[in-house]
């Protein structure tokens, strides 16, 4: 059994047996890890963290072939206080970790996903929450292999010039001639197509320069939600709290 020191974000926690806790953690070196913290609820001194959702912690793991890795120590590094004082930001942070937990395979490192979690949580501090939400969704889909095709028609491969129809089912844009392949596809504006491409192509910080106005922003969020609920066969609970907000 190798001993690994690593840091990671808390995606989910639940009680285990009498005194222990299990945490789903997205770590820097090992991707998603399921960690067992024995005696956590008895207040063992090796654990100086409260394991709050989306907090960043430092861990010592005993790596094993068993999917559950033993955690011998856990210390809080940062718990993002500004995300615990504002309800909307809090819901988005919860959505981010729930989404990552759902899409991430176990023990599969991804520096892209690790940085995406970190940047989304940090940029939520100063930025418009809904903008962080859709940039996060577009990038999370891209990094996990669900990238919608936006440059060429997914049926005939012709370049989409100014009018495209977004097909949730087929996973990208159709040209006007191929519209017949999915009657439920939705016409989307050139501005939206350009924004989607821009976010896919640029890093998070540059993507923040996007300035979609009211209706366009709602249109984008609706398309993404439909795409996500179609392609990920599980429901993301915190989305419902977000919608009711
Ligand atoms: Zn076509």
C-alpha cells in the first residue's frame, strides 16, 4: 500500500458505521477518490477539518486496490467563506461538486477538472453567478468527453455559417438542410454559437469576458440544461434548488 499526500475538494460526504465517515474527494494527483475516515465522528485529532462540501483539504491516503482508500489525516486548507454567506453562490458551488461527482470516474486523474473546480469556486467570489454556472457547464462537458459539436453540421459535416439548429439528441448543431434529422432541434442565434465556441476555446479567465444579455443568457442555460439531462442519465439534485431560487 502506497502512502500518498494529496489535496482535494470535498464532493460529497456521508456517515459510515458508528463513528466513521466516507468522503468523495476530487484530488489533484488521483482524480476522484472515495476516502474512509475512521473515527472521524469521535473527533480524532488527525482530522482538523469539518469536511464541508466544496472545501479544499490536505489528506494522507493509504492507496489500495479496494475502491475505498483509508484516510489517515485530513486538514482544512480553505473553506471558501464567501460561498457560505450567499445563498445563490452556495447553490452553484453545491451544483459544481455534485456535477463533478456524477461525471468523474474513480481514480482517474484530470488536472483540467481539478483546475476547473478551483477556478469556478474562486471566480464565484467576484463574478455574476449565472455566468460562472454556464462557463463551468460548458467546460465540464468538454473535459469529460461530452463536448457538443459546434463548428460543422453533425450530419453532413458542412460548416455552420450563420444559422444552426441545436440538437440535444445528436449532440451538436445541424445545418438548415439537415434539420429533418431531429425535428426537436432548436434554432440558435449566431451570437450564441460564437459564445459557445469562444468559451470552449479559451481558458476560464478569458471566457469571463463574455457578456451575454438577459434573453441570450437564459437561452444558453436552457440548452445546456437540456443537453446535460439528456446525456448524463442521472439527475443533479441541486439543479432543482437553483431553479426555485
Ligand atoms: Zn447538414
